[in-house]
């Protein structure tokens, strides 16, 4: 968990994270976060530092910090949603660019401001928190404080004068006695002890500790004071954020002076924001939607709400599309296994197998959707109506009513975005469904074309004709509970598959045709004679007994394939071929046999499909480039396959 504590300026100021959050984790929590530039002065040499004053293992730390710096402090100030982002950035810049702070502006772009001093860098960004409950889509000014240089090249810690801060009454206060800083340190010590109790913890800042013996206290305050002293007096020092690992900066002897010192910058920022009625708590005195604020939500904030809603839509769309994609891939895998099973027969009959049809990219299918922002710029009709409703409702109100109206305004815009994105999700999911159905149809046609081509080879291949005649001759000798051989066309008796088997203690061959399976084994091993059993595919169910882990010295025999009809065992054999693949193959042939009897598709039609599949693919591929140019605005979702 990313632990945090409330900021103590007032009850609704915001929060401060105890552990320095990596940028990747921050991006999961906030919408609109821009990447922070890497520290240019760091060496990328992964060798450990000698005589490190922090005593931490720094092997590989430089390379990790060089790609991403960890902040000394991470603080979020809660903002109003009806103020311009430029007004927020102006207030921060005004508060910190003059004496005694004198920070230099390094970057200002939209809601992103970077200020630098001699030792520290202050990264301010106006973002949207992806929270829930009372913090749902909360507008936040996120402050991250970084070191500009490594520990060895850094200026010495602040001296006594830097810790003195003038109060509201003109008196000076020592920042080292500031309650907010000590609350942060106490919370860090509590996290350290809490993480210690978790077995197998991978945190780098935990240590073997204990809470001590059970004690009794005269009152609640005494208990709180005792626990505070226990936490602050018995924590283990942690490495600095320079180590490149997750740590607790307030428990580091190198970072703690700078944490105490930076409180003055946080306080100056908050005071300026509060004086200009830009903080969320100012809704108590300055009503939502009233001058000098906007009568509706800020455009910068609306764009972040749109990104938040769209991210949720994309995640939901991916979950739905992945189920369809899995179904299509299973069908394609089955088709591939059939092709592998029939490859030997095509080679024996000197025939060319039909090629597996290639699926078209998603963008080759039309998307029946027009972005609402194209019809009603810049957000769409639903958003425009929601914003107009917020503007009309901006009547004078105070206190809790103002807070409620601010929350309702945000929820109204979010609901409007969700309606628009639901329409887009439905259109994209419909297109994905069309693609999947097309792939399934191609795979089904390919399976049937492959089978029909082998059956039709009776009059085209002498090898196929000879194999069919041999099968029919053996089938006429079938006994031992065999099904009768019906008067079928000679082409239906072309063996589609053949492999070696073991039945009981006898070896033999296993044949598969369009309507039957047949086992031909030796009646008496070494002495000659055959035992032939012919079984019709209709009504059979197949099961694999055992697990296919390969043969071994202890179990050299392959697993068994059992055929049953009406719950009664008809045939049990051990194939040299994979039993699970043979089971899947037999089920495909069985389905083809049932479909052909139901006149699902004539063989002439199936053979014509073989000639047209690849022609259609080539024509659609030529149109693909033109289609892509009309959908260039869909790159974000197309790369996810939706």
C-alpha cells in the first residue's frame, strides 16, 4: 500500500505520501501526470560506491535513479474545479519566485510548472485523482520535491537560520518543531514497524523489531504520547532516496533536514492558493460558479475527466474483446491441429493442402461510429448540454450547498462522458464481433475444404484410390462387434488419417474415414491373422484416460483413448499419435459427417470456397491501406486490438 497522511493546514487540504511513489505508480493514481526529466548529473556506472556515508548497497542504484528519480516529498493539494489552471500556476509561481524563496522557473507548460533552487527542484502538476468515494475525480495540485544533485555533490544541510519561519503574528517559528513534519516521521516509523510484522516483505526499509511488553495507561492521551515516543525513539534509520530503492525519507539522516526545511515552501504555496480562493476548502466562503471563478468547470479539468472516462471505457472494451478473441484463437488453433493431422495424408496422396486463410486486421472492417466531438466540438453534444446545465444552475449558494453543487457538477460531466463512451464501446465491440465471426467462418470453411479435398482425391490420385480400396477390403472382414459397413460412395472410404496403435497386447493400425474408424490388429502376435473392428462415428464420445506427460522407463506406454456410445465402451486403444489431438481430430471429422448429412454445404460449394478465400484476402488487403487512412484517429484503441 502507498501510505499517506492528511496535510495539517486544514481538514480538506490534501494528503502527503509517506513512501516516495515511482512515476509508474503515480500514473495509476492520477490522470494528466507528465513525466519528470531524469537527473542529468547522475553517473550510469552500476558499480557500488566505496565508503558510502549512507551505508546502503548502491550497486545498480545509479542506473535506476538515472532513469527515474524518486521524490523527497510527494504532496497533493485539493483544488476547486471552477478555477482556471493558469490561475493555479500563477499563484504558485508568484509565491515561490520572490524572496526569501527565489526559485527559478525551468518549465511552464499548461498545468505543469518546474521551479529550481540551488539544491532542490519543485515539480508542480495540476492533475485529476482517480479516487473513489469523497475523493472521486478530485482535482489536485501534485507537488514532488527532488534533489538536483547526488548526495556527494550536494550543498550542506540547511543551517539554523533556514529553519526559522515567520508566523502570521510576526513571530518566528522553528520548522524543526513543526507538528506536520513530526507527524510525517511518526507515521513513517509506524509504517516501518507495521511492515516488519508482514512475513516475506520485500520492502527495503523494514527491520526486526517489536512493540514491547503489554502496558496499562491512565488515559488515552498518555497512551498516545507513549506510542509516539516509542515510534520516534526506536526506529531504524533508512537510506536516502538517492539509493534508488523505496525508502522512508523522513527516517533518513540525510533526508530529514531537507524534509523539515521544505515545509516552508509547502506552507507558502498553500497560503497563496488559499488567499486567492483556489483551494477546495475556499468553497465555504466563495460559492461554486460565482465570480471571480468560472461559471462551469475548467477546460483543463474537463479534458482530464474525458481521459479518465475513456481509460475506463478502453479497459472495459479490452475485457469484452479479449473473450471474443480467445474464442476465435481457439477455433484457429483447432484448425491448425487439423491441418497438422491431415498433412501426412496429403503427402501420401501427393496433393497440395489448402492454405490456412489469413485473418484481416481489425481496421479492414468498417467502424459505424462518428466521434461526438467531430459533430459537436470540442467535447460532444452530451458534454455541451451538461456544461450548459451547470452554468444555468450557478446561482448564489454558500456552505455545504456549494460543496454539494461542485460534486454534482463533476458527476454530471462524468456521466455525460460515460454515455458518449458507451456508444463508442458498443460500436467498437460490434466491429470486433464482425471480425471474429468472419475468422470463425473462414476456419470452418477451411476445415471442411481440407476434408472434402481428400475425399475427392479418390478419382484424382492413384494412391488415394489404392488406400480406399484397401480400407474397404479390410472393412468387409470386420467382426468382433463391428458396425455394418453401409453402401457408401467409394470417395467416402478414403482414409483421412492413419497411425499405429496398441490394443490390449496387440499392435496394429488405426484408420479414420469421413464416417468410420477402424482398428486392424494382429489376432495372434508373431503367428499372423488380423482382428478388425469397424465403428461408425455417429453417436460416439471420446475421452482421454491419463495425462500426456510422455513415456518413461516406469510408464513406457502412451495414454489411452476411449470411445463410448450411449455410455457403453465401444473401443479402447493407445495411439502412437497424441491422444488429445486425436480426440480433437475425431470430433472435427464427426462434426463434418453430421453437417454433411444435414446438407450443411455441398462439396462443390466447399471446393469453390478454396478458390475464393485467398482471392478475397488479396482484394481486401489492397483495400486495407485506403481504409487505414480513414481511421488514423483510432490508433490508441487499434493498437490494443479493439
